[in-house]
């Protein structure tokens, strides 16, 4: 059974004019491994995308959890 790893985070700070989003998603890729897909940018605008290749679902899940904790510490909710 495949577990789903997906998170959409936002950070809004009106005083600093910060309206940001951060997406995290774990997906299988065509060659049998797993990918951590990250997208970030300003809310309402297209963002940047980075794909990190991982050898296993466990490795991708660890990367997902680490990045999620890091963003939550930086004020994303």
C-alpha cells in the first residue's frame, strides 16, 4: 500500500509584504524510484520547481519530513 505525502504551506506577513507558498509532494518516477517535488513562490504567481530523486520511498519520506519541519520552523503553516 502506498502512503501519500503531500503538503501545501503558506506564509503571510502583511507588515513585511510576504505572501508565499510552499508545496511538497512525493511521487514515483518512471525508473522505479521516488521523487520529492518542491514548488515555492509568491501566492498567485507561478513558482520555482525542484525535483529531488530518491532511491526508495523511505528516503523520499525522510526528505519530505525534514523539509516540512524546516519550513514550519520558518513560519509556514
